[in-house]
C-alpha cells in the first residue's frame, strides 16, 4: 500500500471514532523519518487510547501492524510508527504543548474527506 493511501486510511479510522482536528502532513521532502504524519486529538486519556487502538485494529484486519508503539502507558501522546506513516494521537494538553503543526509548518497539508457530524 502506498504511504499516502495508508495515511488516508488512518485518518478515516481516527475519524470513525470521533478524533478531534485530524491533520495529515506530507513530510517526505523534509525528513527521512517518513512520508506522512497523521495528527489527531482525543478529549481524554481514555479516548486517546481508544483512538490508537482503533487504528491498530482497523489496519490489523488488513495484516498491517505498527513497527513501533510509544506512549501507551501515559496515554497523553501515543505514537504509532507504520514506517512511512507516523501517527500521533494527543490529549488536548499534550497537543498544545508539542504543537507539531507549528514544528512541521513547512510540511504540505493533505486534504482528506472526512465524515461530517
């Protein structure tokens, strides 16, 4: 699966569980760590964990497993590393503090059609 398609599938998985402010950023031209970031928020540590679990579950159904997972103990920032796509799921405090969108301001935003409430 191409990395952009994977990033979009991840965004849809997060959206299916009502993630907040989902962003997909193309970082391929800026760094060697991956092609895309998918950044999303949850309103509580429980929601952050549920969002990360949903991504793992939906991709796992297709045999796609993360290479590495960080933050499951603290649940204020969970990182799922799928190689070319890195997923960041934050609670509100961590998202504001780390502000990845500002740190990666040179990244190209990718428009993804998500469900309307």
